[in-house]
């Protein structure tokens, strides 16, 4: 994150807070969120997309994808930065509302929303529900009828743009669970059905081509296909859908030197692609929106661990590797074992002159896949008691944490101007025992 610096004594300070003090006050593992950095990233998306689309006299709203990291205070920050918010469940919806995010700024997603989730969303008056299947259209229509409201709906489209990335987070090929296919005509059928439904208001179409995407061309191509669908529907119905959402997925750099997407470049390229598509197909500008999550929360967060056991193994191919075990692992970072994600690590409370050594940061769980950082050079004298920082864990970290092996999920603190604020408290042993129903 941007406000990380190393003091004269070699210790990291984030947002003006010394990591040793944070570890002392809040314990480890600890997620640290740099508030200024996260807000700045949100503001950058807002400003660049507003400017790029504004050049064409058009508007583009930013919906923060709260699945990447959410607490009610974070919802408040996003509102302060004039962002909207995307929620993927009734649970995320409640946290967003608790933070004061106005319901009309909230979009509800989900491939399998429950009746209760749809009902709650309509009762509080969310700004949009994103329909993910043909069957869901009748369900939302019926619930809206019961409640006597008109439900604002967007149709989620699978555009068929292959954008790369890990299979588990790619969403635009046919053979996966999300959205309605453009190729088979299901997307157009859904648009027609929503338009015809008595209790639904057709806002427009939505797509999300996947996550951790580096190809701007993929974003351009998906914008082009979406505008074509909008024009096709306008041609047959005379109705120009007012809104188009182009989703999230902007890649960040997890390790030093890795590529990422620059929001400014993405904004201008995408505005350009929409302009070209409109020239080709005709029609007026829709109101655009995007849904970045990781690119806002990811780089703003880091995990602070305490080192326990260090051991060295001999490698078959020659040489050796240090196994540096920390006090968390796959329960606080599911991304390495799930997607083969890459991270880096650095000594956090001191510097060392010791030679760097090929190392692997592992956790304390009962399986060998419990790896936080697969390969990293760490000083040869890293030892029990050292603090280790793993950067770029702000997205899909705490939100995917679990209690595997009975570990307690870490706290999240935000730091800013030398002050630390607890966003999410650490699980306690009492919490763990409370979920467990004791025998009589
Ligand atoms: N919009 C929709 C409809 C989405 O499904 C997602 C992510 C986003 C926006 C935000 O994508 P982002 O900008 O954060 O890449 N757990 C995985 C990521 C799953 C993403 C799911 N949907 C990971 O750790 O990489």
C-alpha cells in the first residue's frame, strides 16, 4: 500500500502505525488495511471513469465489489468516496446497510438468490437486482407483485469473451454457472422477458468477464458485445435500455514487478470501445457502470504474521529451502491453495544483513498444501518471534477466512495518520465454543 515505510530501526510503519505496536495491541495474524490507500484507489476509479466517459457526455458509476472485502466502516468509506456497492448475498447487504450505504446505491447479485434475499432487497429498495437465470425472472416478478413494488432489474450476460485467469474465477465461457448466454440467445430472451414482466423495470444489461484480468482488449471486446446486444434489442423493440454494467476484474500486482491494469488506461479504452460500438450500431449513450473489487481493496491490505518454527529441507534438485511457519495459513489466506496465487513476504520489524535464502512461508494447518507464499527470498536468520508481512492480501483474504483446524479468524484493523481502528475483531475461543453445541 502507499503509506508503508521503513523506519530507521528497520520496522515497517503503515498509515503511520508501527507494525510492532499493531501486533502487540491486536495480536497476529492481523490484517492491516491502509485506509488512505483504499480510499485513493476507489477515488481513482471514480475520477478516471467519470472523466473518460464524461468526454462523450456520458456517465459511468463505480460499484465497489464488496465481496472482495467488507465491513460496515468500509461501506461508509465507499459512500464517502461517492461509490456505489455490489453485494452478493443477504449478508453482504446487511453489512452495507449498517455502514449507511443508501439502498438505492446497492446492486444485489447472486446466481442463486433465496426468496428471503430477494424480498429483503426489494423491501429496503435496492437500486438493482442482477438476474442470473431465466427462472429467476418469474420469481422476482412474483415477489415484487406481492410487495406491490416494481423491481429494478439488470440481466447478467455471458458474452463468451475469454479473458484468461484461473478457471475458478473465469466467468465468461459457456460452461460455467453464471449469467445468460449471448451466443445461444438466452440473454436476449431474458431481456425480452424482463421487459414484458408486469412488476419488473428493465434497467439494462450486466456482464462480468472474470477476475484478475490483464487484457484490456478483453474488456473492450466485452463492451462491444454488450452494446451490440443493446442495439439489437432496441432494433426489435424500440426500447433503448438505459444502463450497461461492465463488471469488475481489474488485475493487481501481487508480487513486486508483476503487471496490473491501470484504471486510467482501462477507463479511456473502455469509453473508446463503447463509442466505437455506438458508432457502428447507432443509438444513444447508456449510463455505464463498473464493479472493481480487488483493485480497490487488494493492494490496500497486508497480513502480519508471527514466525514460529523455521526448518530447512534439502531439495532433490540440489540446494535447500527454508520452511518458515507462521501463526496462520490457509485459514486466513485461501488464495494460494485455491488458485495457486503468488504473494511475497518481507521481514516486518527489522532489517537483516544475512544472505537471502530460498524460503516458503507456510501456516500451522494439518496439510502440506497449507502454503501462504510458495517461493520467496528471505534473510537466512529469520527466526521464531520475527514479524513477517505479506502484502496485497486486502482482497479475498478476511472474507474467505475460516476456522479450519479450530483456528481463530484474525482481526482486521485500518490504519491512518498514526491511528488504528478495529474493523473486524478477532474470533475468540469463546466464539468457537459458542458455535459448538455442547453435549448435555
Ligand atoms: N462483479 C461481479 C459480478 C463479480 O462476480 C466479481 C467477482 C466482481 C465484480 C469483482 O471482481 P474483482 O474486481 O474483485 O476481480 N475469490 C477469488 C475472486 C472471486 C471473484 C468473484 N467475483 C479470488 O480470490 O481471486
